[in-house]
C-alpha cells in the first residue's frame, strides 16, 4: 500500500530563517511520482513540483529547493530565507503505476512565518 | 484559460437536502477527480473519471454520486446530505500523457459545504 507521512504538523519560524519540511513515502511501485502542493490561507491548492522516481536530481527554484532520496524514501522541501507570504499548509503527495492516477496525500505541514 | 472552476463557492444545506457541485476544466484533460478536505487532514478521493462517460470510486465514495457526460465537466451529487458531509470539496483534473503532463493534478478553488 502507498503511504505518505508528514511528521511535522506545524512549524513556526521567524522570517528569513531557512526551513525544511519533511516527507517520507512508502510504495512498492518501481515507477512513481512525488508532488508538493501549497495551500495558502485563501484555501486554493497550488502545484509546486513533480518529481519522477527515476530522476534523483535535486531541484532548485528561487528560494525553494527539493531533496529527493530514494535510499531513505524521502522528498524534503526547503525554503531558504523564508518570507511571511510562505505561510501556508504544504502537502506532499504520491502517485504511481501506469494505471494509477490517484494521489495519496500526506496530512500536511502548517508553516507559520513570523515577521 | 480559466483552468479548473467550481460552482458554487459556498453552500449551506439542511440534512436530507440534495445538491450538485459542478466542476469544469478548459485544459482538455481526460482525468478528473473529486476530493474532500476535512480540518487537519489531507485530501481524500471521493470519485474520479478517466474519460467522458466513465467514473470510478475513490477512497470515500459513500453518500456521493458523480457523472461525466461531457469531457470538460464533472458533477458531484449529494442525494441526501448529512452533517458528516460538511467539508471543503475540491475538483482536479490531469492530462493523458504524451506532451501533456498526465501526472500533475490541477485544482479548482474549492466549494465549502455546510450541512446543518
């Protein structure tokens, strides 16, 4: 069975600090995809990144970076020099297999950036 | 290009009433999904569709029905609303492969439903 665990329920940091959100997943599929979504206080779900299981390159997009490690089944998300606008709930999700398009979601991590 | 839209944005129902939530996408996506989100939880899949005229059950389908008569629309129905169905409902869609990113789901803004 597939499972996504976000052990950090809530994180609070002061603006400009770096923060890492953890995501650990379980799957038996050899091909799978991992995602991060952001849900700001306004409530919409914003797609941030997709990572394929066969591509372990880390990715950086501005202040955001993602560390994918198959050896530890983790897909962690780091925000560098956090800003108040980064305050949101962040979800990690997993899907896999050619016939399986369903996303399995973690419970989310609420990130609070204090000014 | 509006992406994924949902109607209505907010609704209050009395127990036993029925309603239909409408989801529309203009990205020509084959796949569409209905999720519910309860406080402190991730999203749970209610039903999904892999193409026009097809639907399938997700993780929590009881009390809901769906229809996909047109490729761009996916309707979620509650025949007899219950307080346990108070939630935020999200619709999503994804492509079918090839040049289209079939794995990434794009979400609508959500519908807040309160059942009294």
